[in-house]
């Protein structure tokens, strides 16, 4: 298996461009197609071993590069089928990957590394041949008849495209693991695009020569890579990361990347650096507008316009589901972070105070209702069946009621006084590191049930037998995984509980009997610092937990669901609103609010905000 260290060492070593094998490589296309057709009949382990062997032999075989690319396409199709099978073991996991799942990730990344290594040799040879052809053609006109005809910009374009495609898949895997991509990956990506611009292959349509499923040109593929980075997908749920990756093809078509900025955009990429797309600030290492820097600029406004248009179309069609919520989140995030960013004021360290946040709609409801479940809060036992809550808000036994430790800087804790800092709807808080927990040993991990992550909610079951699983996941195997993880920076990282557009309750220290808290939504969060900062939007300070049900007499459910009444705030310039779980209500609905045995009828005037977790409506009393 190839890990990141081996991969980096290969790319930086000046190895011979052609290495004939001790024995001849069977380069017959039909023979390779027959092998690829029979490959799925083998076990996963056997398929991996055979693919690694064929990719290595094909990389080092002394054959024409155009033939090599043809054979690579056959092997690539076979590898993609196996990779799709391996990924089923972890892509639907909702928590941090365990050691066994990380092993699958390492195997998938190893195959991508091997494919890049194969294409890398083709790229280097083609650049040399094209340079030789250009120099020879300039010597004398009649000598053009003797120029090497084995080189072609098409061959270089195909090899570069396929390499960038493998890098894209590597970045996808890093995102699913919540890992920060290594700087070397982005350096290689930027250098490939820069080289393609120099060789004028960046806009060659390779779909006429190879099957393409995500982009037709190198430029389009690079645009998708940049967009994936700008979206900060590691601050999303894993299910949303997968959805973003599926929609990149459509979204990338509306992303504009140019050498000369068309607007006053501040999003750029330094092609001679190891940096992903960057937003220009006073802390940037370079000024991208200087002519001696090789930079490209990214225009996001056309993409945001497309996302909003698509969102409106879904509303008209009555399809306000998962895609709608994601479109809304992405459009708001891009606008907030890159197009109309708020003026960031210096953090006042004098106003710093530790607090904690509660995440999760039901956990927040339980806290605001003074540790009462929804059933208890609305006295559900006296309600008819059609009004009974379908679920309760009582926290699970293993839930951590203390929440996440944070630092706030809004000054609300100063003897109960409200300072001018509290007038802002948009604020910043800083996450504090969690206390370190003991790490389970390899032997302890191996003693766990090896089938625990093969349940229907986590993944598709492997075709391997139980005996094979027991053998593969031995203590020695776990130690090998740990070694690979150390070399390949594969850590088990918990998905963030504070995600972009997630709801949370900020609980500050308070002296009086009334709690000092705020309910808010995350607008942006940093992922890589020890104490990541979170930009958040205040939704309100005065909260009442209640139950809400539909009062309309139609075919929709009239069961009670948890909700919050958020009081209006003159300083924040917000109106009285109702926060409910998404997909239960719509504009104009009459709803019944219930606390204890008291009920009151309200009308939902208009929706103010909608995410996959909650919807906020302006309400009026009837």
C-alpha cells in the first residue's frame, strides 16, 4: 500500500522517465479488458493487490504513452468499481471513523496515489517531447518532417486532466475524514494548472478522447477543486459533504476563474504556492494584484445568483427538501464570507469570558424548558392521540449536558450590563480545546465487535466472510493501520457539532435567577486552529420553550413538536418569531402553542430563515 510519505517521495525524486521491466508487460488491450471484467469475482483484498500490481507494472512498462493512457483507462474503470465498493464501508458513518474504516480510506487513497504516479511520468515525458518539437521546428522548416510524432498536446491534456481528477478524489476523501488537506496536495494541484496554462492545454475538451463524468476541460475541473475548498465543507455534516461533491459539476459551471479580475473580487489563488483559494486580507503574504505574481481570481457572484435561482425554482415546485436547504446554506455562506463580508472588529480581550454552548434542537429545548421533556412540558398524557408528540426531547443517558466550552467577547457578563457590543447581530466566539481523553490501545480496539460498523445505517455489508474479517482485523492489523495513519496523517476526527448554519444556545455565567443566554446560528467557523473562531448570528435573547402543532384542518400532521418563542429585540432590530424543526409548517399556517395546559393560537406570517435543522417564522397573535 502506498501512503502519503511514499507518494511525496516518488514525486520529488528525479527517477528515470522510463524503466523497462525485467519481464515484458502484456500490453494487449483485449487481454487487459478480460482481466478487468473478471476482477470483481475476486475478494476485496485480492482486487486491491492485483490493481496495485497492474498499476505499478503499467507505470514502469516501456511502451508508448498513448497506448499507456488507453490501458490506464481500462484499469481506472476497474479501480473505480472497487473504490465505490470500499467507500460503502464509511461514507454513511455519522460519527468519527473507527480504525477499520480508516483502513478502507487508506486503501482507497493508496489506489489514487498509484494512479497519479502513473500519470505523472506521462506528463513529464510529454512536456520534454513538446519542448523538443518546438525547438526543432524553429531550426529549419524542412526539419519539421523529422520531428518526433509521439508527442501531442492531447496526450498531455488527458494525462493532466486525469491527474487533477485523482487529486480531486483525494480531497474528497480528506473532507469525509474531516482532515485538512496537506499543503503538498494543493502545491501539486496549482502547479498542474499553471503548467496546463503554459502548455495551452487548459481548455482542451478531453471528452472527445476519454469518458468524462465531472468536467470536460482542465479549467472546469480546477474550478471545481477551488469551489470545494471555498465552501469549507469540513464544517458540514458528512451527508452534506457528499451532496456538495455530487453537485460540484453543476455549480462549477457558474464559477468564473480569470487571470485578470473582472470585478473587485478578493478571492484568488497563487499558482506558485501550496495554498488553496484565499480571501485577500491585510494578513495575506502577497498582493495578488502585483504583476509579478502568477495568480488567478475567482468570481463567485454568478454562482450565488445561480444558487438562488435554483432555490426559487425548488420553492415553486414545492420541493423544499435536502437540496433546497443545502442551496440556501451555500448561497448564504458564500455571500457572507466572500461577497459581502462583515467588517471584523478587533476582539476585545478585556471582554473575554468563558461560557458554554448547547447544540442540537432537542437538547436546547430541554435546557430552555428547565430540564423538562416535551411530553412533560405540554402535559401530553391528557392530549388525544392525533396531538401526541411523535418523539420526545429527553436527552440520551450518555449525552454531555455541559456542552462545549467557549470564550465570548460580547461583554454581556459585566455585572449584567449590556454594552454597545451587544447591538451587533453578528458576533464571534472561540471554541476551547476539549480535555484530552486516554487513547484506546490497538489490542483494545481489536477486541471490539468487528461487525459494529456494518449495520444498515452505517454502511453496506462486506462480501467477505466472518472468518476473513476476523483475520483482517487482528491486533497486528490494527498496529499496521496506526502506522499507516501516522504516515498518511489519518486521524479519527469527530464531525463538528457546531456546523455552518447549525443552531446553538450560548449559556453565559449569570448572577441573577434569570439565565443569561442567547440563541444563535453559526455563519462560519474556522477548522484548523487550536481555538477555532466561530462567526454567529444572534437570533434572540428572550426564549420560551413550548410545543407547537398545526391548527389548520388539512391533511397534514397535527402532532405537537418542540419549538421556541423568541422575543423581539429593539437593539437587534428583530421581531417576535417562532423556531421550529424544519419541514413541519409553512407561511400562513395557524398553529397552536401549548405550555403546560395553556394554549394560544398564532399565525406564521413569513419564514425568516430555513436550514436543514430548523425554520424561523415571524409570528402574530390571533
